[in-house]
C-alpha cells in the first residue's frame, strides 16, 4: 500500500513508507506450564505476553521489558522460536512478531494491559485466544515434543 504526501516547499509528491510494526511475544515457562495474560484492551481474550518494540530497543530488551510489565516476572530468554508476519495476524495493524521462549521467576501477577495472568498447559488452554497465538502455541508445543527446545 503506497501513501503519498505533498512537499510543502516544492509541491512534489513524496512517497511515505508504511511498514509493518515490530513486536515481540514471550512464551514464559513458569512452574509447570506457560504464562498467558488476559487482555484488558482490544483484541480481547488470552494472549502470550508481549508488545511493541520501542525505538532504540533491541528485540531481546523489548521481550524482557514486556514480560515484566505484563506478568511481573523476571525472565531469562532461552531462544527464539520463530517470527510470525501474516499481515492479518493483528486486527489493529500489520505487525511482525519475533517470539521468544523464556524461563520466568518471581511472583506472577497480571499488570499493565493484562487484567489477569495465569499458568496453562497444552491440555488446558483457554478457548478465546487472541491474535495468531493459538498457532504460535501449537508450534511451541510441537517443538517441545520434538525435543528441539
């Protein structure tokens, strides 16, 4: 999708680049399961903790910050799982998410834009999972079963 603005000095058309927004999601292994948050804001439902990467921040820094902001947990990043880039993965805008797997420690508590945080396993995932996070979780459990993580 191309967008243009008119230069106020020369009246020429200038292309404005509209790029996908980088985000991170963190599958936090905690106690005997993984942490999901219940979202306060649209799109509602349960989600993998995560969010937008701030300007000047690395993906790893964003993942650690977002995990703390939403779950109150300190995390140690173990590895990257995959990057998800379908243009319709987030109904608000086109995002590209790099997903990390991390170990969490501390006291679990939903914070920031998470109204709740709970521990789930493959066998008791909630029905209403936001974004493409069901696909991401399926990939995570598949990789765990194959012993790749």
